[in-house]
């Protein structure tokens, strides 16, 4: 299952279902990060061995959940909630080719597309088929999560808002 980050409701439903199946069937539970899954998908579009990959998920407003990986799927910079502006990825872009992708990329594209080392890959999603190699590796290495106590990786606390409309 995907551990996040992502939609609070989607993560809660998916993880609750996976935990229920794992417990009922007495099978181990494997968790894979959403951005890891997206990076596996994007690797098919990269021909550059020294490039970096930056999966991005829209976190609303001018913020994205992003991490940076090398082409060996090693984390160069861990997942963070980045506020997007002209300088957000400047230091890393000055030294490396960086491929941006995911639904958060659209926020960054207008700010980064003038940079010579910024590249953009469309239509990269966290699909289950891209989770397979990561889940298989975790299974072979017996990297299971605790079925009872595993929690999604939200990155930020849930924020509630009140509606301006009167419901009743």
C-alpha cells in the first residue's frame, strides 16, 4: 500500500483496508511511499544517468510535497512540504539536471521553465504497477510494517475549515 504523502481521506481509506486484509488473512503488510512510486514511473522517461528526479504532489495553495532522488532511486533530499517560488529549487538546478513531475509540477513549471536544467515530464501518477518493484524489494528484505500500529505519512497535520453556508 502507499504510505503517503497524499490525500488524508484517500490514505486513511486505503491503509485501513490494507490493514484489515493483512490482519484477516494473516499476511505481512508492506508500505511504499507515494513519491517513490512516482519516481519509478518517471525513470522510464529519463535517459540521463546523472540527472535528479523530483516527484511533486499538490499540497494546495502554493505548496507541494516533494523529494529529490537520483536515477538509482536513492534519496538526495527527503520529502518536504515546499512553498513554491522562484528560488525554491535554484541551488540544486544550478548544479544538476532535474526532472519534475506529478500533479504539483504545474505550480512550479511557470517559475522554473526558464532554467536551463529544469525538465518536465507530463502524466506521471502513483500507479500500483509502479509500486511492484519497490514492494517486491521490501518483501525480499522482509521490510514489513506493523499491522496494528502503522499510520499514514501525512507530512502535515489535517486542517479543518468551516463552511460559510448555513447547512440547516
